[in-house]
C-alpha cells in the first residue's frame, strides 16, 4: 500500500480518536455536574484506578504508555469542567 494511502488511514483513525476523547470529556463534565449537585467529591481515586486497570488489561500496548494517556485525559477532564 502506498504511503499516502497509509497516511490517509492514519488521518481517519486520528479523527476517530479525537471524536472519542471529545465524547469522553463531555461525559465527564456531565458526571461532574451530577457530583456537584449531589455534593459528592469530584475526584474518585478508586474509580480512576479502576479505569487505568481496565484500560491496561485491554491492550497489547505498553501499560505505562496507556496509563499515561488515560491519566492525562482524566486530568484534563478535572481541570476543564
């Protein structure tokens, strides 16, 4: 397959990744609103650890790499509610 076709495929995958992250941020904002309304703490360390464990258990990628991606996403969500 020519390099340009491969790059086009990467561009499509990148767009899907970005769409998924945007959706996750939106859902996290909604959860944050519910937590504030109920007076619950925004950060749930147990839940965050569960997310990291779930994601590292579902991939062949380097576990630290995956954890860092999701830590960054969760941090972004907390900071941008």
